[in-house]
């Protein structure tokens, strides 16, 4: 079973191919995008061990010359040093503007390689091959590329669309339960921000997704990608509506910075906690009933996910310091922090009319439970 989501961005339009076993026949999808029969693959050590051989075999069988670079796995790789390593390697491989770079891996590789492609020779072609659930439903789609700064997440980057996204749901079988559920945090986000029916579906089918149901995994990836594509087409460079996709992320990015972008808190875990905190804040502001954040947390807990600050191992800074970290968020405009709040499940909106005192109270109460 294979399905397709089209992202209609004029000359920058591309398809998201979603299905099972796509990596073993990746060359069939890649070859139409090549000016000459060669590609450069960038991946990480963990993904290389699991999936690189399949991709190389597919390229070889199609007569495509492929070289590859393997980087360390983990969020810490999204930095200046590894960006330089990727760019210099691509230059050494004599990658030209009309050549194609393949980003094989999760969100870290996709973000890093996409940014490298955006700046190399003022832009070379690249194809996203996301191997994690988080990357398949979110980071590989929409053209956001970036690396992290010590002062904040994804602060250095560019909007740069891929030529193709190839999402093979069979690669999800190799994820640890923790990594799969981290990606599921982004899936839930789509239901919470603008599709209550999808959230209802996830409440019923989430356990089957986690258990490996291929058809339901394809459907979850399809709906998530379609929702993101629709929003990106209307607001490609996040001037307004696209900020909705950051539901939970203002809290999440502050928590990631506070935990040093380490294994203490995976990005999708931070998104899940952030969504719960965003709904809690919304309820305290009188925007939605208290039943809404309770329902959000109930589903996350039913899936075995992190839902609160108490679920993050180790010490966390005080609420005031966390709020300070929020002000490094990309959504800050003229010193004013914009939040994504909700009037209910599926009814998120962007606002800068959020009392910092209320946010601080929500964080203080969450920290008190640690």
C-alpha cells in the first residue's frame, strides 16, 4: 500500500510518498529527479547500520553512483561543527548545484542536511528520506531546515523545500518504543491543533499504531502530512497560520534547552509535555474547559508517554528561568512572545495575549509535582 500527498508550491512543488518497503526501491522514486546518475547520502551511525545497505543496493541496481557520510546520532549533531563537516564533504565530493543530496535519517539529519543543501552553492537539490515517525510526520515536510544554537533550538536555518519526501513506514519497526512514542507526540499535535476527528481516531487506534499496524501507520502519516502540507501552502515562511504547527513547542524548546538537548528529553517528548501545558494554560485563561487538558493527558498516559515536568529525569530550573528560555523562541516578535493556545481539541490559535504570570503559575505548579 502506497499513498501520496502533494505539496503544491508552484515551481517548488513536491510529493510525499508514503508506504511500506519504499526504501528497497528508493531509486525508482529518486532517479526521475537526477540530472546525472549520482547522489550523495548523509546519514547517522545508527540509521546507517539499519537502513543504508538497502538504499545503496537500490541505487546500485539502478546504475546510480552513491557516496555517503555517516555522522554521530543524536540532537547534539545539529551544530555548527557538523554543518561545516557536511558542507565540506559535499564540496569534496564535487556536488554541483544540479546534483542531489539524500538525507537518510530522523529529524536531526533532515534538518542539518537540508540546511547544508540550502547554503551549498546557494542551493543544491535534496531529498528527504525520514526514518523516524517524528521526521515522517513533521520535520521532513515543509522546508524548515536548521541547526541549534547553545542559546536555543533551530535558531540558525533557512526555509528550503526538498524535491521529494520518501517515507517508508517499515523503517519505524527499528525504532525503540521510546523513539516511536516521541514521534507520536507530533502526530497527536495535529489532532489537537486542528482536527478533532483525527484526535478521536488516535484515541481509538493509537495502541495499534504503537503495536506496528502498517495500514494505520500509513494513515496516521498521511493525515499528518496532509495537514502540514495544507498549512505550509497557505503560509510557507511562517508569517501567521504556520505557527499553529508549533503547538506545545514554546514550552518544549525551553525544556530542551534546560536539559541541554540531551537524552533526558527527546524532542517529541517535549512536544507532548508542551501540548499538555499549553492546554492547561488555555484552561486557566478560560479559553477551554478543564476537561480538555485532562483528556489530552489521559490519552498521552494511555500511550505510555511523558505528560508533565515530573516525567523528565533530573533537576529543572525554576519557572522564571524557563520563561527566560522561552524568549529565545523563534516566535518572539518585537520582544513579545506568541503562544499557541486552544479553545478546545482541534481549535488552536496564535496569540500574544497570554499573561506571563499565568504561564509562570502553570510552570510553578508543574515543578511542584516534580
